[in-house]
C-alpha cells in the first residue's frame, strides 16, 4: 500500500456541467502515468462532484504505473482496480455514495493544443462521442485500442450518431479546475 499526501497543484480537468449524457463526464490531462501521484491530485479536484472516492477503475494496458492496489490519500483508503474489459483512455471514479464519474484520460505527452481541444470537447454537454472518438477527432494519441469495450460505453440507441461538437480554435486554453472549488 502506498501512502501519498494529495498535492494542491492545478489539476488539468474539465467536467460536463452535470453527469449524464454521453460516454464520458469530462476529461483529465495528467502530467505523468504515476498513479500514486496523479490519482491523489485528481481525487481532491473531483470531491465536490463525486464526494469521497473509494475506488478508481482503470484499463490495464494503458501504461499506468501502479505499485499497489490500494492508495491512502489524506488518510482515506482508495482501492485501485485494473480491468482488461474497460474502455482505453478512461478512468471510473466511484464515490462512497455510489456516485460515479467516467473521465477521458488525455495522455500526459499530448501536445497542448490537442489536449486542450480534447478537454473542452469531453466537457461539452452536447458531446456523445466515446473517448477514443474524441481523441481521434482532436488529434490526440490514445493509449491502445481494445476489443473489449465496457457495456457502459455503448453507442446511444436513439439512432443518432456520436456527436463531437466543433468548439472552435483548439489553441485557446481550457480553464483548469482547482481542488476544492
């Protein structure tokens, strides 16, 4: 088990105004693939939306450096669970009240313009595209393609196609969410 104190640095995260529509509830652009450090910072930033997170699910094969299956953040135990059958480039955060948040993960080495565009697109309430489609449309790399998508990520049955809105200039900066706000 790894004990990590949550840092209060700016977290590159954008969320949809309310949970619900589409494959993802927003996007996160970590600075590295070190799960102990990056997950700790992320949890502080999503606390207002999900509450205290008790579990983080991530796709195996996405390159996360996970030393242990448990993480202690600010005195709270968080379980880390890797799955082969989970959509690439996503994280599922599950809170103590069973509130969940599905995030698109933009790879740490992604160019700023592509990462900013992916963050904005994933956080747009009109976006119904999968994380992989968002990254492909915005020029960002994705960790891997998986043949085992999670059933939660199926296309809508309404007959409509997946929608990736045009959000204008991908070079305009995306506002960051600071922990506790």
